[in-house]
C-alpha cells in the first residue's frame, strides 16, 4: 500500500510530502542512505583486503622461487689444475750485432791523401790498394839519406887511408926504436896516431850503418804511403776523402773499417749478474732485430766473458753469441734482443707461477683487523710453497699449505716434482673483504 504522505510524479518518483507529517519520513530516508553507504564502504575494504592478500601471495611466492633458484655463493678462491706440457727456461738480454772479424785500417805516416780506391760496401781482397798518401816528402827524405850514405862511405875510405898511413909510421918508429936511434916518445906518438886512425875507421863505418837504417826507415815509410787491405772482406766504414791530411804523430788515425765475412756475425749480449750463473757455452739462442719483425735468427753462445761491465751501479757480463747470416740481413751495429735457452723440460707436470706467489688473507679479530701471523720458515733451493684446495664446497672452501719440489720456470709455469693427488692449486682470492683486510686499506 502506498505511503499517503508522499506524492509521486508520472515516473513514480517522490516529489515531496503531501502533508505536514512528511519530516519523519525524510529522517527515515536519511538513515536508509547511511545504511547503504556503510554497506558500500564495507565492500571497498573487502576489495582492498583481497588485493592485499593477492599481492602478499605473489611476494611470498616470489621469495620462495628466488630461494629455490638463487645462484650459489661466489667461490672464495681462484683455483687451477696442474697440467702436462713443456717448460723452457730462458734468459733475455739485449746486445749489438758485430762482425766476427773487424779490422780497423789506419795510416802509419802523415801526409795528404791523394787517392782513395774504395768506398762503403766495397768488396776487397787481402793486398788490394785502399788509398795513397802523397809520397813526395818521404821521397825527398830518401834522396837526402842516400846522399848522406854516400858521404859516410867516403869518410870510411878516408879513415881507412889515414889508418894505413898511421900503421906505416908506427912500424917505422918501432924499427928505429929497436935500433936504438929513436926515442920512446916517438914510438908512443906513432902508436897513438895509429889507434886514433883505427877508431876513426870504426866511427865512419858506424855512421854508414846509421844512415843505412835511416834510409831503410824512409823507404818503409814510403811503402806506408800506399795503404793495403790486410784481409778479405767488405768496407763497412770509410773515414777519409781525397785531399784530406792525416796526422799519425801521436795516434794512428782509422781510415777504413773492414769486416771479414758478413755471413757470420756475432751478438755481444749484456747478461745481468743475476742470470750469468745459469749461462753456459754451447746454449742455443734466438736473435731478433727490429728490422725484421717476427723473424728470428739462430745462434749459439760461444763465450761468456769474465770481465764485468759496471754502468750506473748495474753489473753485467758480455756473452758472445755466434749467428749465421747467410742472407746478409743482419747488419753491423743493429740492436738485437737475444733469448737464450738455458734449460728445457719436455712433457712434465707444471703449475702456474701464480700458485707459488699466492698467500691467503690473515684472519680478522673482533675489531675487523688482521691477526698477526708468525713468519713462515725460509725455503731451501728447489722448494716451493703452495696452497691446495681440499674442499670445493661453495661458501665453505678449505685450503691447505703444501711444500713441494719445483724445477725450472719459463715465467708462466714451473715444473712440479711433487704429486698432489689431483688437487687443485690456489692462485688468488675473490673475497674482496679478505683482500682489503690483507692489504690493511681499501684498494
């Protein structure tokens, strides 16, 4: 039954009270609206609760999935296995390429160069004429010596004639004295004159010998004005030109440098005193020069000299390496790098050198500071100290120190003479905190 207090329009909607008692009816409507609002608000909180539950379920599921599929913790140590291979111990040095035989040809007399017969890279034979010095001055000296010799020869004849005359006078004085006619004074005077004449003959002959020696010296100097090659070889340096004057008064000037055979060269390598004890004659070497990148020349150590070379406090010793040079690629004076093979080991067990250098981080105290460790004993020759990985469980790795027998090294690997039973060797740490503790400061 319709409410008599309400008025309805054509669409059935209330338009307001039809009589003064309609105010109570409006209060009822307000309560109804509040109830409906409470119902609608409860629905919103319900939807929010459902959304929160769904999000919580997704988060929980994600955490469970992540815990089941998360990667394992990183390894604390970097480990490597021992391998089988070759180890070649080498000694590297630098040196200079030189000919096996190198002769410096100089001038023994002074004078002006009037002719040069060879140039750089000229091939010469022993006895070939290299250059000529003006012979006129020495020729004049020879003429003067010959004139002096002729004069001295005449002096000898005059002295001999005087000696013959003095001899006759002495014989006459002796006869007169024996007959009792002559005096002792006359005899003594004749004897003295004869002795003087004999001495003059000897002096004249000595002067002739002296002039002959001077003449021979002048003729020898004349021969020295023509400079010849002492060996077969190649002219690698020419330090004189025509018209130049050379002076050989105090020191013989070097005019030419001749290398005997450029098909055989040698490298004078400077070996550090720390490596010279491993070097012996007969060891093979590889020679490289900048002019031929990627190409090496084979050589053999022929001599290790005992004479030290001290430069700025660094002591080195010269090693002579003989190198074949059939193609004449190596040139005198080139800077060469020599790699000498001091020892070789084929098909041996070897370990990385990093394993011999590795030292684990010290443990930390409660303040996070490294705990001081007792120093390890000194290793003897042929011994090394390494750490092997006894447990590879990630997050719980365990290492153990081992003292092993080692051999030669090539700088990357070292020969291992101790059986490790398949254990890996530790080469480094990956725990940054441990590295920082070991270093005592941040990297």
